[in-house]
C-alpha cells in the first residue's frame, strides 16, 4: 500500500468547494485509487469557511483505513478558494514547511468585521501571502480568479487544474470527472486546462501613470499654488466636489484649503486635502442615489454576474433608511421640527426596508427623483451639520499648527471617525466631539502644548475606530485624566 495523499480544501459558501472535492474523489476512484471525502460545514458571516478533507491511497486490493479529519502537520496538499481562508488553515497548524504544497488565489472576499470597521479594517493581503510562502513547503499563489474569468470557468475548475500536478491521479481522470458531473462542462474543462498549464505569475508591469483628474481651466491656477506633492489629491478633490454639487462648491473646497498653504507640511497638507474632499462629499440621501445610478456601477454588476452581451441582468438595491436619513435632505429648520416630532412619538429608531430594482423603470425613477434633489442640499439639515463639523475641525487644525505639527496631523486624521450615514455617522460624530471637547481643546488651551498631545489624540482616535460605541474611548480619556492628575 502506498503512502496516502492527503488533501485539505477550504472554501467559502458558493465557491464550489464541495464540487471540487467530489471531482477529486471521483477522479481518484476512477483511476484505481481508494479515496474518501469528508467535510465540516462552516458558519455564517465569514467566521469560518467550509473545509473538505480527502485521502487518496493506492490500496493494492486491500481495504485501507482512512481518517475522517486532517491532523495538524499531516496535509500534503492544501487548496483555498480565498486568501484569508488559507491563512486561517495556516494558523490551525495544517500547513507545514516539511510537507504541504499550498494553492491559493490572492484575491480577497472581505469579512463582515473588515467591512464594518470604522477605519480601514482590511487584513494586510501582502502579509497573509508572505506567511503562506514562509511556512509552506512550496506554493502556487496567483490571481486565479482572473484566470477563471478569462476562461469563462468557475474558480474551482482552475484550482483543480493547479492541484492535478500535485496528486498521483492522471490528469485525464480529472477531465473525465468534470464531464461526468455534467455542469458547464466545456467552460470547466477550459478552466482545468488553464490551471494545469499555469506557469506562475508574469513579472509585474510598471504601473501606468495616473492621469490627473479633469477640472475646469479656471481652477488650474489655484491648484498649482498648492504644494506640488498634493496637487493630484487636490485636483481629485475639485473634480469630486463639482460632481457632488457645483463649481461654486469646488471653489469653497479650495478656499478652505488656501489658509494652510505654506503653513502645513506636504504630508499634512495632502491628508488635509484628502479628508476635506471626502467630508465635503458626504454620503447623504442624494449622494447615495447618485452613486447607485452610475453606469460604472451597472457595468460592475454585469461583470460580477459574468453576463454575456445581450444577457438581461436585474439589479436590486436593498435600502433601509431611518427618519434621519429621510428628513435630513429637508431645510434645516423644517427637518429639526419633524425629527423632534418623530422623537416624541417614539419613531426615531424605526426604518423602512426597501428593495429597489434600478433596472426597472419604477426603481430607476425613484432613485432619479432622489438624485434630482441636489438643489436642496445646500440648505439641508445634513449640509448644516456637516459644515458645522468641518468649520470646527479646520479651526482646531489651524490652532494646533501653531503649537505642534504632529498634533495637527493627528487632528487631521480624526476625520476618519466621521463617515457614512445613520448610526455609523451618529456614533462617529459623537466620538469625534468627545475627543475634541475632552482632549484637543483642553490641550490647545494650555500655555504650552503637552508633550503627549499628538499621542493622546492618536490613542483616542484608534480607540474610537476600534469601538464605535465609545467604551474604549472612555477608557483612554479616563487614563489621560489620571495622567494629568498625577
């Protein structure tokens, strides 16, 4: 009896991990091997992918005893459908430098925790890939999702082709297994052959230079007066504010930046220009409607659905606006009165669940109507609240520049807290106001800036990003209070 080939597969739901495992087991049995396949289902919200375990052995007429689950350090071939799932298996000890060949795409499917983080919550993909390269015996890592899309096949067919070179089963047996399965046979055979012939990623080409954003000529002189390293960001800010509202609004963006020219260092000025552009184009109800109607969004949906020319693709937007999102587009005085009424009636926590098909005339007209309300935005409650925040944020940066450039940079970065809409926006606003009230303004009021000014703002920002509910921020503020008392 030969030594077994032990294969472990980790896949997300809907990525064909079960089909891949069945192809491998079916091909092995048809090619004269004994094979056994087991699986452990994953759980919801990306807290664990489904794993499949296969043992393949040349039994020589005898009936082998096979394991139902993999043992750490006992896997010859590991196949992942996504990079983070590969890292999870590595963390579990199943990938070892003396035994395991790893096959994994480099693309990411972000977890719920990564998506809901107040800041950039994404795991470092380069670090994940480097860990696999370090701890595996050998590896095949690449953009296999793009290869699957190029061949019109499912990702699992490409992964099967890559894996076939590392199993004792004849390649033709895998082709026959795909044919017997009967699903998208021609496309999956193309994907299998592409994976089988894969020879590694080609050398990375030098990135194409980014073309500067198109802006009206009358803004060119003002942009060129800004620091040279910041001009690309500033141009994009001008383009974005014009798209959001108007030429006059773009001029306001430049006017708000002008007082910091020559006073802020290049890095600080660049970050200031970037965050200011984002905050001046906040995600209010009108903006959400504008973005959902973009042709580029519909093109992306067609690409994700792998639609062919002539295919009909329906796009459904799931919206759940609350009273604040609905009423915030109204004039500030009217909106505040209506929100007070809603609060008194106990309706403030309610929301309306909507399913809007933007590819149908009714859904398209609904979003088109909302987008057409752009003319109401300058006098709206949301605009009043955003402008009040921006003025206070800029004033704090201006005062900090005279005392501590590092602290000014950290105050610029606090803009990361204020984002989105609904509860996300409210929590961010509340945490930012607390940092401004209890840390930034008291330290600015001191005769000399405390030595820990910048660090205090940074620690408060990190705490608020990690816990939008504010418990960690309260702990940081309490610690700073104890430090001051000491």
